[in-house]
């Protein structure tokens, strides 16, 4: 960990993933164990010793746990967790960082008879309701259960053949070509002792077999010419193995996929309203994460500029719209793993990151889960490009070799260009983007605000907008006020004069800046109310006798 990384952590708010303790002289090992348990139970995080808890945080140094290797082994012995440890020797003192991994899905960690969590500055046992939610995370995998009275004849050979080819290509394993269908599905954990699982039925089943064993495993597509229309212009029902209809479903959507044309200088863009990667990922998520124990189909509703996908059952336990990019918990793990084996998804249980990243790269709204509740997952994919200039800028910086960027980087850039707060969990990416000249930070302390860099506005031909945004920087504003006061040091500056320097600011904002300059000893005021005038330097300096 570098000094800059530590500084970013210190500027972050203390939350369920971050704990600060001064621990100047020492820190009890048992307390460290309990805090590690609490952090793991709350999704993992960092514990930092040698730093004050309250903002603005300061490094005070800690002498605790001089033998970090021994401490690490002690934590492993008690908790069976691999906790990374690191000590930074800085001029201000020694800082010790413990990186605690998250608990396994569905498995809270216990220590000395309690499942610990944090509550304010205290450690308390988890409540029964909280524990139940965790235990429910790893509920039975429906896709691994056996289908009674199902036989291999209920599976479509064409669907299996397509899965085989995709798996062989993804794994570069030519041996998959020669194994039997039974062995192939056994290796994919879709057969158990030659018995058909629901996962195999959902992926490869014939229409008749699904109608007989699992009629709700159906995807219904509808096209409507407007959002106000109650009638659909087209409807298709897909009740067969997924590997039999997924391409046909996309082709149906793509029939009404208009192209949006944009040009910015030398950049020419033809962007389809619906990105194939995003739509396919959303469909894969609906198929692998829906609750098949509930009646009802997956519904896909296409409109000219958006697509809505609704699937039965809420998010899997532990997943929320806020953490969907950070935590993964596939409800039907056998299906998710089959998709991962054949390359339809990057990793088992993941895919939301691709949806967000591709949407941002095309300057479209992020996938919206607003309609999700305990009974359904609803995702809306808006297809209209929002800011073509931001789109071209992303392409420009990528071509210049500033990447590669992570999904988190794209999320940060999207928040900055929309002038929205950067999510706390992503603030550590600002340093990376700043170092590459893509974002700049204005202000200081809690008033720090990221903006897109001068490079961005120069690329857009909007250098004046950049100057205006920099002018909103608190420190820049204070420098302008101070410059004016120093220029008129003889007669002093009235508040109404200062308001002319920064006409975009209110009376109260000007006064607040002047108070900060006064507290820093850079200006002083003589007089009261409307007759008051501001002069450079502190009042003490102004009245001190001159040396002769």
C-alpha cells in the first residue's frame, strides 16, 4: 500500500467495510479477532490502526502487533480466514492495516459463542433475523435437484450439441468432442448418477418435457409500439431448452433495433439502440437467477427505445441494487456454471458488471432495477445515447492508451460527467483516473469534488466551460478574493465589491469564504455591517508596531 492509497482510505467515511483505531501503544488481540469477525460477517473490509477515527483523520502511529506474521497466524488459527496484514512506516508514525475477506456465502462466522457485528463503536451479536438472512443465502440449489420420472429422452440432442461445441471452444479442449452426451452433462454437473437435474431440463429440455415437468420455465417476448400501448404488436412464447431458443430470441429483438448516427470531428458512430451484450446478459441473468419454484414466466417487453425484463422471485438473498456489482450469489448455481463453462458469462454468477460497463461506454443510462421487489426482479435497459461527446471522449482516451479501465472506472467517470456523487465504494478509483489526467479534483477536505479534466473540455471545444467549473473550486474562489483584496489594500474592499468578483456565488457563500480566509490569517475586517472593509493579512499583523 502506498501513501496515496492510505490517504484515500483515510478520506473515506467509516462504514461497514472500514474501521479506524488509534491504538497508539497497543491493541488487544482478542478485540482484533472480534473486529475481524464483524468485518467478515458484514462483507469484508479493512481495519486500520494508528489513525484517528474522526474526520479529518490524522496519522498518530501505532506500536501494536510488532510481529505481524505471528498475528496473522494467530488469526488464521482462530478464524480459519486468510487476513492480509501490512505495516506502513511513515514520518508521522507506523500504520497497520488488516484486510479482512468476506465470509463465505451462507456462512456467518462465530467466535466465543456469538456471531459478531458492529453497532456504532461497539461489537454486538447478530440478531436472529440477520442470521436467518445469511443462512438463507445458500439455500438449496433448485437447478441441482433431480426431476422425478425424467429420462434422457426428455433432452434435445441439438441443444446438447450446441453446448458441447461452445464449451470445447471456450476451454480449447478437443477431448470434449469424443465424450458421450451422458458423460458431458455429468462432467458439467447437470446429471447426478445419470439422473436428470432441473438445470439440464431448463437448458436442454424438449418443449413437451418442460410442459410436463416445469411449465413455468418459459420466456415470453412482447413488442409494443409505445409505452402507452396496452396491446402488443408481436408475442412469442419460448418453452424449450435455453440452448434451443436464445439466438432466435435475440434475432427477434434485433429486428426492431434502430441505429443512432453521431459524428464528432473525425469520430463517426453508428450505435444500435440495444446493445447485444447488454441484452443477452440481462436475459442470462433472468434465466439463471429466477425462482423456478414460483409460477409465472420471464417476460421481455420491447419498446422502440427501451427493453424491460421481469423475472419471478426477488434478488437472491444478500443481493441488492446497491451491491449487485460487488456481490454475486446465483440462485441456480448449476445453470450459472454451465453458462460460464461455455463462455456465455465471464464467471459463474456474474454479468451485471458487463451490463453496466457496456451501457456507460455507449453513454446510455445504466441498467435500472427500480421495479424490483420481493416477488420479482425488474431491469430496464434504456437505448438512447445521452451524451455523444462523452462517448467519443471515452473512445479517444482509450485509443490514446490510458486504459484499460475497469467497470468501477467507467462507473466513476459516468458519475463525474453526470455531476453525481461518486459512490463511496468507488472513490479509491479517483486516484487512478487523476494520475492519468482524465479527472481532476477541486476543493479540499470534505469539499473535494471531481470534475472531468481540462483534456476532456479541450477535446469538446469547451475550454470556457472547464474554466467556469474550475472557478467553482473553493480554493480558486478564495484566491480570487484574496487577489482583489491585496490589489485594494489601501482603501479596503467592501462585501459588495467582493460579490462582483464572484457573481455566481450568494451573499452567504461569499461570507463563508471570507471567514475561512480570516481563520487562515490571510485577511482581517475593520468595521461592522455594510461599512465593514476587508484588508490583507491578520489583524494582529496590522496593529503590530513596525520595526525601526
